[in-house]
C-alpha cells in the first residue's frame, strides 16, 4: 500500500505535477494547509508563491 497523505497535500502536489506555475493565497481555513505546503514546494521547483 502507498503512503497516506491528507487531501489538501494531495491536491497541492497534483497541481505541481500538472504544471501550476503560480499560487496566490490568503491564510484561512481550510486552505492554510495547502498554502503552507506550497510555500515550500513551489520555490524548490522554481515557481512563484505569493501570500497576501
């Protein structure tokens, strides 16, 4: 069986693999977990992350 991940993380990683180049977000539940993940992942891939 594969690794288990939370839905927000799975969605964020799917967006990265699909080629998302930018993410802009505001920290509010339920999107905070997605934003926290992407704030680290996007720079690793040379992509843009913006937090309002």
